[in-house]
C-alpha cells in the first residue's frame, strides 16, 4: 500500500537569500517521524536568490546528488572541479573521506531552483568522486535511469543499492515502473502534476511504500518526477 506525503507537510525555511523545503529532518527542522526513508536522508527543494549561495563547506560519507530545475549554479570543490550547472544537469559527489565545495547562483537577476539529495552510502571512507550528467536531451514521456549501484544503462555509479529514475512528462503522457518484492519506493514530484495509479500528486508531493507493484505515472500538467527504487 502506498501513502502520500503532501508538499505542505515538509519543513520550510526562509533565509532571504535561500528558501528551502525539507522532505526530511535537516538543520533546524526536526521531525522524529521523518529523519529519512530507507537509505534516503535528504531531499531539499531549494531556491537560491540571485548572486547568493553556500560558501565553502565540508561533507563526508554521503552520496550527494543535485538536480537542476531552473537557473544556474556555480560549483567549485576541493577535487579541482569547477563549472556552471544549468537546468537539466545532474551532479554527483561521493563525499567519502571528505570533500569541500561551494555553490553559488552566478546570475544577477534570476533565482536558481534545484533539488539536493543525500543518500547514505553502503561503504564509509571511500575516495571522494565527482560525476555529471545532462538530461537536456531527455524526451518527454520517458523515465531515465540517472544513478544506480551498478552504473547500468549509462547511469552514474553510486555507493548504495538505490536506483534514481527521473521522469519528464507532457500532459496526457504515461510511463510505467515495476517495483519488485522487497524493494521500496519514494517518488517526489519536482514540477507539475501527475497521477500515480490514480492518486493525484502536485509539485512537492511524495508517494512512498513497498513492492511488489506496477506503477502508472500519468501527466496532468507538464511534470518532472524523481523515482527512487530502494533496497
């Protein structure tokens, strides 16, 4: 059986330079019922104001994935990586033994909208690693495997038994996903509106539960959704 967590049930902070919605407990937002789901630890829905951002700060022993929805993000890290990410880009960092990075919105006029995801790794103390993927060529009406434990189908290799699929849908389009027995689902609607097996979900809403199940995602308004298939 699947359950819904509505967008307005998330934690919310407004710092002026940053507005963020926290799916799970994070920073000053703490809900003992929502400290994560399976290996998922963070889904932060962030708006970074023009010319603002996060100064250099450390991470370790966490799989960090950023998905760009709107605007630009300038990334720099202690591995020597530096570039500007744009809508449709996926960024991955294995923080492992430790990594420093900074993230700024370089645009003087337009906010940046992104999702930052943290997944607990299955191995601690790995060497830090960085990877990127662009989904700008993804056709509407498809689910694309973005991250996995085995790197299949061109996905980013991560240190956890977790598959991340990103769906892009135009109105009326439908895609399917089979969730096997002993697997668990967390589905986050990033933009737009969809139904999942008839259940209406809007931007910020989530659906979660255990398999086995066959999921039908149907688009009501042009949408993007992140589907986590978890051990």
